[in-house]
């Protein structure tokens, strides 16, 4: 059975985007990106909400549209090699290969995917992760805390739910980013 991992980059005060909807302050440097690539390499499927998918689909053609660093090229290749499931009521069709659109998040379908998948799965986007956490589907959280306080915006984690976590690993990067890896405690 595969693991479902929620991975997010947030501000120190816990937001994935600020109150203006921006997240430019959390772009990973090459050191962090190299580490992220190692985490992402074994992922076989990404679960996305529409907004995050529309941000991430950049990687489908990024190498053709601009010069990329080695870390960015590697991330793009990892992203393109994985399957993507996008949960959206408004997206007509995907704009990347290996992608399908589902109209609603179905916890039972995700359970079946976890049971059948030979590789780990990530859930991306705070709203979708909130649904997966509420359904007790998430096995681990990987949080990257950026050295910035934005004062408000979209929280990385649910604000009205208690979730017990066990720290598995942590790492500090030279640019001030801190990685925290948690396992969700059994219910």
C-alpha cells in the first residue's frame, strides 16, 4: 500500500499564499529544489485541486519556453513522468499528459488508489489536503517553512481540526528554509 503525502511550502506563520494570493516569496532556491527533487522522485501520482494544477502545468512545457537551472529541469522531468489527478468542477480538460480530471473528491476512490499504487502519492493544495486529512487518508506531511511572515492568506493546514503528528525528520537549509517531516498519528 502506498503512502499519501501532503507536501507544502509555507510562510513561517503557516500560509501557502499571502492575502493577495501571491506566493512568490516561497520559490525554492537550488539547494531546497534539489532536496525536493529527491522527495518527489518516487512519487507516481499527484492529486491536485484546479488552482494548484494550473500553476504546476507550467512544468509540462517549461523546458521549451525558458532556460531552466539543472534543478528545475530535473523537477520538470519528474513532474511530467508522474500521473496527475485534478479535482475540479470547472476544468474542461487537462492541458498536460498523464492527467485526468475528476469532478469530485471521492475518499473511497483515493483509498483504492493507495491500495493499488506501487508508488507513493502526493496531495497538493491546501483545500484538497483538508479534504484528504478529514477523511484520514494522509499518512505524512512534508512542510517547508520559508523565512517570511506574511500575516494572513490561505493556511497550509486546517485551522479548525486537531491533527496529532509525530516528527520523523527535519532539516535546515542555508537560505533559512526549514523542512519538517511528520507522520500522522494513528486515529
